[in-house]
C-alpha cells in the first residue's frame, strides 16, 4: 500500500507593485516595470509634445534608440490629477507612467477575472482584480495605457515637435 501523500498544486504567485494614483490604489506586475525614477530625475530629459491631442500625454523621453511617451495615470483613469512623484518605465511598451507613489511591493496569489460590472474601456485597462489586506485592487495591463491609434497620434506629434526644433535651431545658427 502506497502511503505517500499527494502534493496539492502550488498556487501561482506573482510579484506586484501597489501604486497610488489620485488616492486610488492599483497593482502592476513588477516584471512589467523596467525602472522606477523620480519625476525630478527625468525633468531635464523630458521633451514637451505641444501638438499632442491626447491630454494624458504631454511629454516624451528618449531612452536609447526608443522614444517613450509619458502617460499621466490619473488622466488615463479619469481621476483628478495630483502632483506625480514617480515614473514607471514599462517593459515591452512605449509607455512611461506618471504615478503619485508606491505603496509597497507584495505577492499576488490570485487574480480574479473582471465582473460584468466593468463595461467600458476599463475592461482593457485591467487584467483582473486581486484582494490584498481585505481590499480589492485592480491589476493593470501595462500595454493598455497607449493604444495603437494613440501611438500613431503621438508619433506624428513627436515628428512635428522634432521638425519645429530643427527649424528653430537652423534659424538660430543663421542669426549667429
């Protein structure tokens, strides 16, 4: 008779970052965040996008051979903006995300699918919900902050800003 016990399958866990935006708590997979920087630390590197028609994106930043667009998370989620203190540079996206702060890093062991109460664009924003410390926390999709259409608009705005910058630099060179 075999008395060995069957092992129950281990729950799949995932490291997440709990972050704050306008007083609301959200979660994101820590694997999707490449780097976290202070807003003050990138202020001199961020370039304004004056031609952007997307209110949630006003700046871009060049990192290596890529341009990343800085999305104001509060405006993305339809919340009243507060001064952001951190920027999350997201992996495998062209997004840098402005957030108010980090609450903590923790482990998520359960991701609940969204209920049918989520009807609008938030169905794309969230991977699902998790519960931590008896609170329900939405877990964001890192790829959802900028759609393909929005990226196209931003790239056009970036080209216009670059062209304007080149023209003004050429004019300054002629004056000297």
